[in-house]
């Protein structure tokens, strides 16, 4: 029975590694979207939603792993368990190390992407501001040319 739980735990870690690889790819896609001349909010949102699904799947894998570990932790902690499952424990340690490296890589990607997103939003705000100023200038010019702001000359009598 412990053999089955341990095998399921290893498979769970392998699936988690695959999901982290997919998140790394989504982060790369995000970076490419952010580098494009014309920022596409729709494509960016779709990418974020796909990443959210992957993160949800990771959480489910974590929950499943924790449940399996609860069943075998006493067996694995004993001297006989450590000896009997040496290879499996070593494989899990290796996978956990890989997962940690991938998580660190993802955090670095996320940090870079966050800075790029902030830059893209700042650029978009500046474009909108410039459009508003341009529109206001055009309206003011139009009013002046149509003499809507024109006040005819007035004669002021300054004699007492």
C-alpha cells in the first residue's frame, strides 16, 4: 500500500514540474506580448487567465501530494522505511529540487514581467493623456476660428 502512495507522490511531483514548465512558457509569452509595439490587452488577459488555470491545477496537485504524504510519513520516517524506499525518496528529493529551481525562475520572470506591465500601462496612460490634450487643443482652435470665443471691440469712454 505504501508503494502505491509513494508512486502517486512521485507522479504528482512530475506533473507539478510539467505545470511549472507550462507557466514558464506562459511567462515567456507574456514578455513577448509586452515587448510588442502595440500592446494587446485581450491577448495579455487570455494569457493571464490560462496561467491562473495552471496555478489552480498546481494547487490541486499540492493538496493531493500532502494527502498522500500523510498516509506514508510514518513509514518513510522509520529506519526500515528509509532503507526500503531509498530510491523513491532520492527521486522525490531530486524532483523537489527541480521544482524549487523552477519556482525561483518563475518568480524572477514574474518580477520582470511586472516591471514591463507597469511600463506598458504608463505608456498607454501617456498616450491617452496626449490624445485628450490634442482633442482639447483642436476644440479650442475650432471655437476660436468660428468666433465663439470672440468678443467684439468695445468703446470705453474715459471722459468725466
